[in-house]
C-alpha cells in the first residue's frame, strides 16, 4: 500500500495485515480494519538507506567523470580501437 486510498471493499477476506510503505496510515480506515481484526502498520524511513546510496552514487558519478569515461569506452569499442 502506497498512496492508494484503501476502501473496505479492497480488502480481501483472507487479508492478514496491511503494511504502509512509508510514514502515516491516513489512507486506510484503521478503526474499521481493527474491527475486522486486520492490523495496520507503517514502515517510516525503510528506504532511507537506498536513498542515501543513490545520492552518493550520483555524486561519485558526477565528480569522477565516470559516465564520460564509459561513453568514451563505448565509442572506442564501436570503432574497433
């Protein structure tokens, strides 16, 4: 569940729990799900490491000219040099 506004009719009878990938549970009717015995929980900050890794990767790629080097190697490969 991300940003979809969850309706009671969206929840199958076999549902054991509802997880919100991110902060907050405002797009789910928590009191109703509690009545139905379906726990609702969220995972704030779960993707923080991935975001940090992508940001650092982008900085390294930009600062070291990695993409330019890769493009140059591809050009050399295509010309047979």
